[in-house]
């Protein structure tokens, strides 16, 4: 642990509540939104300097004024929504009207949008009070949240380690009770990796469930936005706020089963889980990761679930190469103007340049063939779900690594051939548009957290929430607080 961190900190009671409970306290007027806001801002002031999770924090007087308006609405008897009066910081990749959105890049250091992203629009409508942003890697590329504007986000449990990414600020803020629930996005595990690294839940929804307005709304669909929380109740509540069709996202859809998720499964008895492990030796893991996740899966067995080894009839290297091709192709198009201008190119980090040049090197035929591979993978995954109700994988291939390391270049003696190869374990659900949730899987001997992915068939998000909630009831690590809160 980092010995420079103060040893004693007290967690305010109001900061210990999840979003559902906190909103209920405000709604019943057991506590005022002003008191909630003041308590959270005080807590952020004490804790955030050690981890750098929340950025672009708005002025206190503005936030307290908004909280007073929330209290006045309750006093008038206005109908209120699920996040009424709850402080919320938005991932710095999502547009926030009137609030700086940098994408972690010097090119957007002073960018203040004139509109909200769809999820932000919906969260505001649900009563959330936007206090600031959460830190990200530049443009969200990579699972380590550092950038040239705000610097590095450190792990909630060990400040000498990274907090993960790209929703690293969100996960660390959650774990340290600076936020009661958080939003994030996920293309290459960005809701799952940081959740695993900080002992919280990160839910990647099915493709299209949460709408996002993009430059080309019919292309890609690998990146999705979704919720993170310290409980599945909070995750489900925020997902219900974020989800649902929107004409600005023509491939988005409604899922009425989200309102019924609690009733879908009352027990794990007879539920079939397929343990994918290291994909037949394809994936390298830091020692202890597989063992910890297998131990976590035994909680499912103890509750009556059936956990068996599983394989998917698909070449994992073909899956990886196709994912890299489609990812780089979409990213290179996004940045082509900045790359083509020498003045702006010098402000792009190595990961972004790697993605651009890799995308530009791919032929149209290669992109087409990657699309065919994606379709074939989707079918192969569906066949696996004919045998199993859910699939299991670790959420990361390494434990949180040292803060000075940008990304792991080697795992278990195997060289990583790109800045993101070490995150390969998360790409399967992404490529198939399937929902996956990272649930806490415990801690290693060094006190570093890890997560377990539970994966469902596409558009079975409600079933996944139900099973994750049952797992949560068995999970003995959720009450383990970071030392900063002791």
C-alpha cells in the first residue's frame, strides 16, 4: 500500500448508501438533497486527491443551489424520478451540456458541449445532479485511466496501482463512496475491467439497449454505454434510466423485461454455467487470477448452480484479429483529420496513432471479412447458449498493476503484441453484442481485487441482472472497504 496516504478516514453515513436507498431517503425527506450534496462534496474533497477519480468538479455554490431546488420540488409535492437529488459525475467521454468534456485529450481541453449525450439527458431527467466528470484514458483507448490533462486515476484499494479503464474514474469513485452509482462505456471491457479492479459491479448491456448518438449510427455498435454500482439493485435502476429506444439511435430498442428482472429467477438451483477458463490455453493469465475466479464460481455451485467446463467452437485468434480490424477501422475514421494535420497529430497519444495507422492499413476486403467473422462468432456463441444458461470468464487477465506501468507488455511469459492485447478476455461479449456483468471475485494475497464475468445471450439482460443479484447475496467481499475509508 502507498504509505503516504493518511491512515485514518471516516466514511460519512450518507456516503455509504447506494443510489436507490439514497434517493429514497431524499424522497421521504428523511434527509435533504442539500445535506446529501454537502456531505458528498466534503467526502470528495477529502478522498479524491489520493486517487484522482473525479475531475472538472463544478463550484460548490452552484451544486448546493441545484440541491435546494430539488428539495423545493419535494416540498411542493412534485412527482420525482429515481435519481432525484442524487449527486452524479459523468464519464469524460460523454457530452455534458455546459460542462467541460475533454475526452482526456489536449485537442478538447476547453471543449464545452451545447448538448448532452442521450444517457446524460436521461439521467438529468431522472433527477440526477451532475457534479462533474470521471477520469478516463485519452479517447477511452486502453484500460488504464491516465491522460495528459488530468493525469492518472489510482486504484481505490491500493494507490500504488492503477484504477483500470476506460471507466476507471467511475469505478474508483464508486468504491470510495464518492458516488452512489456511476455511468460508463464499454468497447473493450471498459465497464468490466475497472469494476474488477475496484470490487464493484460493471454491466455491459446488449448492443442497442442503451441508445447513443454517433456520427454513423448504423456502423460499429461495439461500443455501448451502461451502469456501474456497488449493488445490482443500483445497476438495474440506472440501466432502466439509460435504456430504451431513441430515434437518434436507429438500432436501439425497448426491453420491457427490464422492469421484471427481480421475478425472473428466485434461485440458482439448476442454472447451467459454462466455465470458459483460458479458452483452451489461448489466453495467458497472471498467476492467481484463474484460481480466484474458479473459487468464486464455486459460490454458484454451493447455491445449486451447475458449473461445467465449456468450449466455443471458434478460433479465438480469428476472433481477436477481426475485433482489432473493426475497432481500428472505426477509430481511424474518427481521427483522420487530426492525424492528417501535423499540428494536431503531435497531440495524439501512441495508442490513438496505433489505432489510426492500423485502421488505415486494412483493405476494404479485410474489413468485410472481419464482419463475416463477427457474424460467425455470434452464431458460435448462440450455440454455446443452447447448452448453458450463462458463461463465465475472468474479467481481466492481470491484477491491478503498478501505477507507473502504462499497460502490461507481458503476461505469464507471453509477450503482448499491442497496447490492448492484455484485455483480450473481454472481447467475446463485445463482438457478439451480448450482455456481460463483472461481479466481484475476491482479493489475492496482496489485497488486490479481481472480477468474474457472467455472460448471457444477446438481449437477455434482465436474466443476467437476476442471476447477478443472486450471486451478490452469496458474495462475501462487498463489505470490504478500501483502507482510505477506514
